[in-house]
């Protein structure tokens, strides 16, 4: 088994209703990303000016700093307008970009009716810290499973 | 933030083994050291880090201290993301429901 030890916690799930059509919700979420993403939540050392999701599978999503520098957060894994978006978020425990860390965000846009869209989000965190991966040679099978149920219980 | 400390603490493989031992049940330093190729002082040091990270709790029992997992520590990053997405989705909703004339606004 080449599987590396991973620390898992129960996925974060969110649901919110927005009073706009499905296509509009998807468009604002993606094309309008820099307009709504909280500017307080960014990765780079410089202040954030804008944030971008590239509209294609394999595209990047990244922040643009006040000085024009770019800081990548991850990749677009699924691009299915206007219904679904999946992003990888390479974020480690130090809030830094790290390509080894697997975290995925699924966002579904579900048309409740012509004018109301329910947005459902699931964020799965599979390896919160790259150091844990690099250090990891100990692979006790039940680790992630047990930790997950443990985290679920803790969060209940 | 608390979650950083928790994950930094678990990045050490020996410390994870100590943590693993505690998942089997509350233990003293001596009991943990018996199951691992690690000295008692080293186990104590690892437990101190785990405790500071909010991952374990301890209580005195006779002359020993009994350590147990603190369920709140590991959930810290999850709790942080939980709050984070609440905030982010609220600002998304506000932006989406703005009148359409502001679509191309780019301050």
C-alpha cells in the first residue's frame, strides 16, 4: 500500500438559498468571485485586491494582491455550469498553498424554481497539514476512519 | 489560531503514536511508554505539546496523571471552516441578490 496517512475530519456542509435564477447564481459565484469573496480571507502576505476562478476544468483559482502578485489556492476540478463546481483547495494548516494537501469543495446550484436557487456546499478536508503527510510512514489502517467519526462526534 | 497548533502538534509521527495510544482509552505516562519505543520523559514532553494544542486533557489520579483525548482540539479546523463558509456564503448571497445594474461593477 502506497497510501499515505491522512487526517480526516467530517466534511463541512452548508446550504443557502439565494433569490436569483440558477444561471445567475452560478455566474455570480464564479465570474463574480472577486466581488463577494471576503477580502479578510486570503492566503498571501499582501492585501487582496481581487480573486479569480478560471472558467474551465484544470483552471486555477487564485487571489490577486494589491501589488498585482498572484497567489494560487487550487484548481477547478469540475466545471458544469450552471449546476456544479468542484474546486481543490491546496491549503495546509498554516493557511499556505501546498500542492500535497487535498481539500475539495463541491458547490451545487439547485434551481428551487425559476427565481430561487439553493446553493449546497461540501468541503472535504483530507490532509490538513502537509507536514503530516511528509512525516508519515506510520500507517495504521483505522486512523482516518476513527478520527473522522471522532471529529463528527466532537462537532455534534 | 487553535487549529494551526493542533495540526502542527500532529505533524510529528511519534506524537501521533502517543495520540493513537490515547484513542484506545485514557492512560498514564507509564502506560503509554510501555506500548511505544519511547522513554517516559519523551512521552511526557509529547503529551505536554498535545495538551497545549488542545488535543489532550489530563487529571490527577493518585500519584499519576491520567491523559485523555480532548475532542474539541481536532475539531478546531473544522469549526473554523464552518464559520468561514457561513461568512463567505452570506457575502455571496448579498452579491447575487444585488440589483443587476451593478453586474459589471468592478471597484
